[in-house]
C-alpha cells in the first residue's frame, strides 16, 4: 500500500493531504461546535438560575416591605390591593417561567426543580396566610384595629361616667403592645380592664363596649402572635425559614451546573487537543512525502510577508510540519496574530473601551507592553476625569441649590444635608452653626427625632466642638459605641465611618458639617466635603450678613422715622416761635404808637398850660 501511495502523482498526494486535513478540520469543528453549544446551554441555565435567585430575592423584599409597611396602606385595607403584592405576584410569575424553562432544559435536576417549586408554593401559602391575618387585623380605622378604636371611642364619648385615668392606662397598654410586641402589655391591659370593670357601675352601658374593646384587643393580640411577634416566630418565622431554605438549594444547583459546565469544557479541551495532535501527526507524515511542497510553502510565506509589508493581514498559514518551514509559518502566524490582536486592542481603545483585556498569549511582547502602558495611562486619565466630573457635578448641584436666596437657613440646610447624604451614599448628617462660643444644630438628616435638631454644643466639646475649635477635618473609621446611632425600620446600629468638616471661610469658622455612614467614606468624598464646606460657610456668612443688614436697615428705618418726626416737631416749634415773634412785633409797634400819642398829648398839654404858669410866676 505504501508503494501504491508513492506512485500517486503530486496532485493526487496534495489532494489526499488536503482531504485528510479537511476531514480532521471538520471533526475539529464538529466537536468545537458541540462543546460550544453545551457550554452555551450550561451558561444559559446558570444565567436563568441567577435570574431565578434575583426573582426570589425580590419576592422576599416585597414580602418584608408588605409585612412592615404595605399592609398599613389604605388601598390594601379597603380593597386588598397593594403595590408590594403586585410586585410579588409579578416576580412569582416570572419565577415560574424560569423554573419551567429549567425543567425543560435541565431535566437531570428535575428533583431539585420540583423541590424548589414545592418550596415556592409553600412560601406563597405562608404569605397568603400572613396577608389574610394582616387584613383581618386591620390598621387604624380598618379591620379589628378599627373596631377596637370604635369601641374605646364609644366608651370615651359616652354619657356614662368612666374612670378616665384608667381608660388612658388601657390605651397606653394597647399602644405599648403595638409598638413593642411584648405580651406583658396584654397582661397589664387585661388586669387594668378588670379593675376598671370592677370600679364601674354593673348596669352601665359602657361595660358592654369595654367588654367588646377587651375581646377585640385580645383577638388582635392573638392574630399578632399567629403572624409572629418577632421575625423568627409564627407565620413570619415559617416564611423566613422557607425563604432561607431556597438559598442553599439554589446554590447547590448552581454549583452542580458550574461543575457540569467545567466537565464539558475539560472534555471538549481533551477532544480538541487529541484531534489537533492527530491533525499535526498527519501533516508531519505527509510532509515526508511532499518534498516538492517546499517551493510552494516558501511562496506562501513570501506572499504572506508581502501582504503584511503592504499593510494588510494575510490569511493564517496552515502548519503541516515542525521543521524550519513549519516554524517559519508558525512564527509568521504568531506575528500576524500579534499584530491583529494589537490592532483590535487599539481599535477597542480608540472606540472608548478602555477596560478591554489584551490577549494573554501576546501580553509579554514589546508592542503589547507599550499598548498596555498606554491603556493604563488612559485609564488613569479617565479615572481622574471621572473624579473631577463627579466633584464638578456635585458642586454644580450644590450651586443650583444655593441660588435661591429667599429660602430660610434651616430649610436650606435640610436641602443641603439631603443633597450631601444622597450624593455621597451616606446615612446620616447634621449641620451646626456657630453662635458665639457654642454650636447650634439647626438641621439634621435621618437623626430619628426632629425635635432634637436644635441641640447646642460648647466649643471644644465632642467631635463637632473640637473640630470647630481646631478648624480641621476629623475622620473616624473606628466609631465608639453610643457616639451616634443610625436608625431604620429594621433597628439601629453604629456607623463605621464619621467625618466632621469645619465650615471655614478665610480662617473663620461659621459652622460644622457632620456625616455618618455604614459605607467607607473615601478620600475623594472627604475632599468634596471640604470643597462644599467653603460654599456652605459662605452661605452661612451671607445669611448672617443679610440678617445683620436687615436688622441695621430696620434700625435705620426706625431712626429715619424718628428724625422725620423730630423734624416735623421742630418745624411746628419754629412756626410757633415765628408767630410769637410777629405778635411781639405787633405789640411793640402798638406800644410805640401809644407812647408817641402820650408824648404828643403831653406836649400839647404843656403847650396849653405854659402861659398860665408864666403869669402866675409874674
């Protein structure tokens, strides 16, 4: 057979070699496609599992939100409708679709799918029980709680006299139980009720309402106990256990799917390696008989080099042997791959994909290191620009907030704290304004009780007082227990980070900004806080200057009115003086006229009596 093979002409030999390589390539492609399809299916199953896990998490969240606050909505109490129930049902439907898909595509895990479906059904039944009990319990004016209030209001507003102090004690026991879910308040309620009944007139109509009130309160307590006074009790506890049971089951299935996927990958790898080696061996065997193929091989290499030199990528050369020509082809293919990978990577960088990964096969060559260094510089520039953009956006939002000069300082402070907390993903904040030798807390965010907002702190006392005294930022990552608590509907906890920033303008302290967070407060956020602190200091200074200006203007207005009044009084006094002067002038002229008349009369008298006087003398 060997002699017959050698008798084939070159064309036949080349054709045979080509067909042999094609056959192996077809087998390689077949197994590759099969492996890709299997891996893709496993990947799809894994994605569906993650989607199912997400849907279950959303259902859990919707259930918790409904049990904590949703059942209190008027829409649920009136018509048994709630947005959280709608969300739960929507995610439930999507979960069933995903589960059906998994049962069809991964029947090998059928028992686990059935177990998961059974758990989901039990969760729905438990939640329906919780929903029905919450509906029966009611809230405010609805359900048993509404009837409870009607009964006690009937007693309070009735005409029959009842011990008001004892009634208030009953109401306090009722509210304490609703707030703290402690059965001791039920005991206190029933004891006080029996005392009140004993003190009341046996024929009093109020006793009927009191009995109804006691019965309905105890019924509400029974429903609360059935639902669960704590998250681990009653229906809530059962629901929590069933929700927790889905997590390890999903994790186990995901782990198995990933293991199956890895096994398929390993199997495909070995099959492809075996086929590759078979193809390589066949090429080596055939190359022994194809001495005349050297010329063609050299021509192919030459043509490829010319294409590469002209700026176009040649087709990868088929490596049939591992001698010099085969090594030349391999080197050329490697060079082409290097340049192609480098070109594709550069195109990705040019298109803005700065986080593209360079092919690890060529990551250590000179060109790759240079391009990767360029990528690193571009990423650093992008990161720096992102930090600048983030800071500028925050400052712009702050600037827009500060444009409204008509808003009172406390209201504006609330808006500022809301902006700072939400923008920095913090949890709690407080704003202090410096008043002489102490700090006045004018507004807070998430401090629990608003009535404590105006607490005063002497300078040097606590972190805020010390920060105001030193004028430097204080950053704590190890917050002492009890320093401050962040509260929510689920409880309260000590934050992990606290930063206190002085509101400083030209070395003058106008206030303090205090921020607390469960998440780490980065240096970028602290720098941002220090930047906005100057703007906030300028705002407080402006507000204080405006208040001073307004006060001075008011004082100036009052003084102007006083001067105007004094000027009017002086004008009236001047007019009165002028009138007196004119009157005195008239009186003086009158006196001068009278004196002149008297002198004239005296002179005339003297003239008349003068001769007689002379004769007498004679």
